[in-house]
C-alpha cells in the first residue's frame, strides 16, 4: 500500500475566480488556461470524481494513465504528479492534496460494467460513461466516444492486489478534503460526479463535489 501524501494549499476560497457545486450524477466541462489551478472538493467524503483532461489545442491528445504512471513509477496520484497526455506532453500537475492518494486504473462505471460488477438489472442505471458522453456532445463534432480514455478517479481508493487484481476498497477521503491541479497548457477538464448507487465505498450514497478555479 502506497504511503498517503498530504499537502495543504495556500489558496483562499474567497479569491477564486470560479466556484460551482456539481451535484451527484451530473457532469462538468470547463477550459483551464495555462497557470490556472482547479480545486476539486469532496464535500461529504468518499465521493468519486471521475475526471479526464484534454489538450485544448489538440483535442485528440487526452490524459494518459499509461504515460502518467510510467513517468512517475507509481500507480497512485498525489502532490507532485504530472498528468501526461497520450503524446507524453505534460498537461497539468497536482500541486496540493489533502486526500493523499487517487486512483488512475479503476476506470469509469458504465452500463456494461455495472452489469458485470453488480447485476443485470443495473443496465439502465445512470453511469459515468454516459455523463462523459453527454458533456462531450456539447462540443459538437469535436469529441466522440473515441475520445474517452481510462480516467482518473479522484478520492477513490483502488488498491492493487499482489496477484495484479483490483479491489474497490473503503475510501481514504473525508468531508472537505480536496485536490488541486495546475494547468501547464490550455486544457479542457471533464468531470463526471459519479452516480454509482451499487458501490459501498460511498455508503451507497452519491454526494456533490465542489470545483473552484484560481488564476494561479
């Protein structure tokens, strides 16, 4: 198990240029300029914020779990992690983190994965993949389902077992904990605030997250 890495932020909420609550089950998509800092706040604790990032100048060059993990030699994300794209370009950097560790291998829930993990009657339930697609569709033909990739699950605890399997374990987050990511290039941030009702990690109770942005 990786050691948790806690780093407080010097930024003050009242100085943020943007502040929004994302209800559970809803999505959010927003452009970040170089140098801007995005804070995602786990308001009630152990709520997965499924997140993807895209290079705004090259939309097909999205966040890459493989490039990010390879570059840092660690499957968990925390302060100091540089989030890299498919082309290995540095997109953003985690600059503060009061949760301590975030998942980048568990992926997003979908109608199909819900039926495999839980039961066939979960097929029509809302899921993160659908939320991602609804947000991407707002950009017209710029993004398609081909632009979805293995995402980051901020605040989610997914340990890797000795035999290489994944466990969706109890969360390591708590109410009010947050992660801050600073954009290195012009970036599009895409969040699905997970609507998952079948996973005990969030006590079967999806909750809101808050997003704030500072100019630096």
